[in-house]
C-alpha cells in the first residue's frame, strides 16, 4: 500500500469516526422531534438486536455504539481513499450514498431490516439527513486533519524534544 493511500485511509477513518459524533448528535436531536410513536430505537440498535439476538440489552447497547462508530470510520476511510479533497457538499451526497448502499442494499438483502419503503417516512428522512450530515462533517474534518498533518503535527524541527535520552 502506498504512503499516500495509507495516509488517506488513516485520516479518512479518523474523520469518519469523528463525523459519527456529529451524526449521532444530529440523529438524537431529530429523533426527539419525531412523534412519540416513532421514537423507538434507530437502525444501529435494530441491526444489533437482530445480529446479536442472544446478548443482554446492555451488551447490545454497547455493540450498537461500537458498530455505529466503526462503520463511520470505515466509510470515512473509503470516502477519503476515493477523494481526499472532497468538498462538504459532495461528501453530503457521499453520506447519502453510504445510507443507500446500506439501507437499500446489504441490510435488507441479508434480512436484518426491511427496506426503507416499509419504514415510516419521518424516520427514513431522519436517517438520510443524518447521513448527509455525516458526509459533510467527514469532509470538513478530513480537510482539517490533512492540514494538521502537513503543518502543526509534522512540520519543522522538534525543538521541545529531549536530545539526550
């Protein structure tokens, strides 16, 4: 693997994981605005409920959080490997593409969840919007991390380091 690709995967993974924080905050806020009858757990928890049926509810909560962030990190790495200079507006579309590949593709294909057409429209809208937020945030964070790697974290001599260890 080339150094450039390795760097894009690393920074993209970090950006995607960090953007998942932003996505989770937006999902929480949007979830709170849903009608009470639609405020049941969102797909990350539903997926874990199906995939890890024998686990305790507490374990499934932790697995849902872990899976949500790992998926965001992997998707961020892939997004950065495709275009490490992606603009937030284009990356929002990339976030929607991640939603589509997941919720229109492999998730219903392996019978974890039903397709979005079977879900209440406000919940589907929430999930699409949250993925757009994730994409835009990934691009912004990726840009900042790329700049930090080039400047404040790596540029110039180490003047504060001990010389005689």
